[in-house]
C-alpha cells in the first residue's frame, strides 16, 4: 500500500481562488487608510494586527514564502503585521502616558510625547508604503481587490470620561513586605542589564549601522521584555489593590515605570525582527532588497535605538531610584561591628568593594565611627571615613543597614576586604562588578 502525502501541491490557479476570499478583509483595511488620511486609532492597529496575522498564517499554511511567485507578497503582509504591532504598542503608550504617574518634568513630558508622535508618524508611513506595494503586487498576481472599505466608525474609540466608583475590597497579601522587596530587587536587575550594557545611549547614524544584531536582536529584546513582564505580573498579583499600595506613593509610581518600558521593549522586539529579516546584511536575496527599498533603514534604526531603547532605559533607571527607595523603606536595619582593613584602612580598594556591594543590593548602608555617619554607597564618603578612623585610631567600625548587605560585608571583612587575597566565591558577583567598573 502506498501512503498518501498529507501535503498536496496545488496549482497557482487553485491558490488564487483560495486567497481571493482570505485577502478580502485585509484589503478593506487598505482601502480605508488610503482615503482621506483618517486618524489611526488603537482599535485600528488592533484590527490590522489581527487581520495581518490571520492572513500571514493563511499564506504560511499554503507555503507562500517557499514559492517564488508569492514570497514577496507574503513578506509584505508579514512586514505590515510587524509595524502594526509596534504601532499598537506605541499608540497605547501615547494614550496612557498621562495616567502612568511617570516621574517626569513638564519639559520631559513634552519631549517624550513629541518623540513618540514622530515615531508613530514613521510607523504610519511605513504601513501605508508597505500596503501600497502589497496592493500593487496583489494586482500583478491577479488578486481582485475589493472596492469596499471599512468605515471610520469601525475603528472609533469611546473616550472614557466617567468611571465606576473605586470601591472594590482591598486585598491583603501574605508576606506582602517580602513580596514587595523581591519585586523591587527584580526591577533593579532588569534596570541593571540596560545600564551595564549601555543599551540606552543615543547613537549617531554611523554607530547605528552595526548595533543590530551585534548589541541588540529580537531574542535579546524578548528576554528583557519577559523579565519586565515578570515584574509587572508580580506587581499586579501582590501589590495592586492592596492597602499597602494605597499608602505608599513610590509603589503607585513604579507601576508606570514598569509598563512604559514593557511596551517599548515589545516594539524593539518586533522592529528588530523586521530589521534582521529585511534590512541588515545577514540575509541576501531579491525579496529582502525590495522590502529594504520601501523602509528607510537609518530611520528605522534611529527609532529602535534613539527612541524605544533610549526611553526604555531612561524610565527603567527612574524606576530604579523608586525601587531603591522602596527597598530602603521596608528593610529592617541591623548593625554589625566589623574590623577596619589592615594595614592601610579604608583606602581606594576596600572602599570600592564596599561601595559595589552596597550599590548592588540597592539599600542604604552607613558606617558609624565615633559618633560620625558616612554613606557606604559612596567611595569618596568611605575614604573620608577612612581618614577620620585613622585619626581616631579605631580598629573597628559599625556598619548599619539591611542584614542581607551586611552579611556580604561581613564576608568581605573576614577576608580583610580582599587586600591580600582574591574575592571569595560567596561574593562572586563582586568580581563581575569590579571588572565592569
């Protein structure tokens, strides 16, 4: 018995009959955007995103991207989907930004809004250009474009002017303070990734060329976005609608500093996917070249790096300061009496190690010496303490702060602040921080 293949080869004529119906709603959206320059709402982008996604699945199911006749058209549909997703995320940010309680001055608010609108304008032009090319390609493939178009009422959004009373019962969470501390520590970790890898720096045109994929790509953007999403999920599970949220201003603020970078990194993910597939020099071929001619490479890179990544980092770092304030307000301070480094006291090396440990944890730690208090986050303050301690001839000092931090400082002190030995295994993260600094 000869088994029958599950994948049957169909002719171009047969496929043309199938795609005629499958493309109908997709091109009704095209007819809408090419008439009268309509306002493009979040509901519009959501509709386009879904229709393009369904249409792309249809094309992939029929092997269009493995067929030389249909591959260009299929890539155009996929590209429209990418920009629709990025546009939806950005439009959502623009609409919700006033409600995010972001730690911004009036000047910063105007700057962000202006850059966001500029970026959305670029996305809109990209969608229209890709759509026009897709329309022309469809006609050359003998797809009959429907004359109907969706009306603006299909995408009209209802402005919310009234809300129900906020009288839902506040929920209490077991071990809520520990949950908040863990959330703050997770937030600091993702802020640290962008800071240490210098991903948020604005770059010139010449610097942008090799940025993707050498320093950022779709996978890395997805990884960062997933970490931020995990922080947001923790917030919504353990903090939202709790009494502790209502009474802590820093907790109210940090939620917006999570959401804004989350949406921006989702944009980075999809735009990087498009760039890697169509604009960089890794993939070669006629289809890649055709799509690269539609979207300006330098503008695309500029919006990925100098808008989306720049503001992701900016608001993560602003939120990082909030996270440190939250950590400091909830930790229980203890005191450890620790020896002074010998024979040279708190000079540059031990002061640097202490500062790196304290800053890694993010909470405030003080050095108490003969009635004087010094900031253990600051190398200069620790060295100032060193001079004072030497003058007084002190052999020990008091460290005051979060017990988690002080336990690491105790290990450092037990190894004489690594004056004569390498960093102990328990403080391996300190070795990494030292090499970075």
